[in-house]
């Protein structure tokens, strides 16, 4: 876990108040994980005291961060050997999560 300033801690508290929870993703220990429902994202502490989105938010597969891939003409959320179909509903859920997270991050400043 990166060193967090009091400003970063305050930003995490605002995210928690907006319904997000902290999540530990051991393979991404240099970033702060947040999740809500079936979705998660990684955040990077910025020098300014803000938290910035690192990479793309994703759908959780077996509680782990996934990547979205296309196989045989269909889309999937994949983590190691586990996969779950990237249905329109799941894709929309990730999009809503991203929009709400970005909105919550924007109010930090």
C-alpha cells in the first residue's frame, strides 16, 4: 500500500460516505482498491492529495479484478481461468460504477 497523506485519507472517507468500500487486491498492492456491488477499480494517490483512477474499472470475477475480452464473437470478463459473460447488463453496471466513482472523485477538490 502506498503512503497516504491526510488528504488521501479524507478522500477515501468521502468515497466511503458515497457508498464505496476499500478492497485489497494483493497483485495491485501499489494502488488503493475500491468496490461497490460487483464492480471495482484501482486508485492511485496523486501528489495533489487527490485519488486518481488507475486503469479501467472492472467487473469482479470470483472476487478478483477482471479484464474484458472477446472470444468466439462474445465478450467475457476473465480472471485467470474463471470467466463470466459480459452481458449488456454487466457492461452497463460497470459503466454506472465508473460514472459514479468519477463523480465522487471529482468532488474531492
